[in-house]
């Protein structure tokens, strides 16, 4: 299983690259790279064409779509036979325990293992293990102009699990949310 840090978004609401924000005494990119490296064979940062990283990275290959689906598809294009443990760079409350819980719950007979979003009750696509068998479904969604990885997950046989702590799934997208997050 490889790890993928989703970081190719525009960060327009935050006003700066979310992967470079510090929560743990280092950038979120560095924190997640080290964290996923404890569990994954290889770890990559998903980037858009305007970004660069000192870590191993995969550029978004599907430019027509502004969606996390682009990074996931690009990872599968890079190594289609690998499972991908995907974590978004704007999730500062993801810990070793979060990743271990997800891996322990993994069911490789399903197309993915995902946490259920505690607020919306849908699969949370931004912290999920995607099995190689889902690649064709993601690609088909892209080819049909659908950009929601969550909808693809909702329509596939996946293992859906409850987060032991819903806070671990929180995304930080604005300066106000950042200020609140660093106070916790």
C-alpha cells in the first residue's frame, strides 16, 4: 500500500497552501509524510502543475477537473496495482492512531475502506484506503464528468467504519478554522 497526501487544491479559502501550514511543529506536508511513511511502502504528495515539493510527488494528470478525484486518479495512473491510503493535507487531527484504526479495519475484498463522515453520514473520501479494484470506477466517473470521489464510494461495495473520535476527520479550510484548530 502506498500513501498519498492530497495537496493539489487551490487553497483559495485559506489564502495560502494548506500543506505548508504548521500544526505539529512542522509543515502539514512533512507531518503527514512522516506519519504515512510508518505504514506505507512509499508516500507521495499529490500536486497541481503550479506546485513543487521536496518530497516524492505525483503531478495531477487530469487537469480538466478541480477535485480531489484528480489526485487519486493520478496516483492510480502512477501505480495502478497498488492500494492507496489517501489523506488530505488539511486534516491536522489525523494521528498515528487514526491511521492504525483505518488499516486495522481494512477489508481488501471491498473496493475501499472509509470512515463515515459523522456530520453528513457519507463516506469521507479524503481519508480512505482505495483498493486497486476501484480505479476503473473512479476513471469512469471522471470520463462521465462526475468529480465526486464521495459519490463513487457511495455507489461501490466499501467497508464503512465509524471514527473513534470525529474530530480526527475535521478539515481546516479557512484562517478562522486554523486559528481555532491551533487553540485545541
